[in-house]
C-alpha cells in the first residue's frame, strides 16, 4: 500500500521524475517508513525505470521491500511568443 501511494504521487506529477537517487519519508501518514527512489534511463528513450525501496524498523531490525515500474518520460513544453 505504501509503495502504491508513492507510485500514485509519481503518476500524478510525472514532471518530478529525473534520473538519479532521491530519499524521503511519508510524514505523519506512515511515520515509521522511509523510501529511496532510483530513476534510471532505459534503452527505450521514452521510458524511465523507477525503483522504489521502502524501509522500516521491525523489532530493531531494518527491513526493506523493493518495487519497480516503468514510467513514460515527459516532454518539456516551451511556449513560443510571436513578435
């Protein structure tokens, strides 16, 4: 469920996807969980591979679960002005 929430955030605003690593937490919604997000370019120029690692503590033991999906790249639009 937590991973689905994060993937939903990505799909709602795909402009936030850039290649590289990102870390964060889920705030008050899921206070004991954090994530690491890795976005990689693929051989398909129109797709990113998104790896999401959810981390939490369970009885003093660090746990994690890894998920992956592919998201389309977004094209940056520019606004042309006419003279």
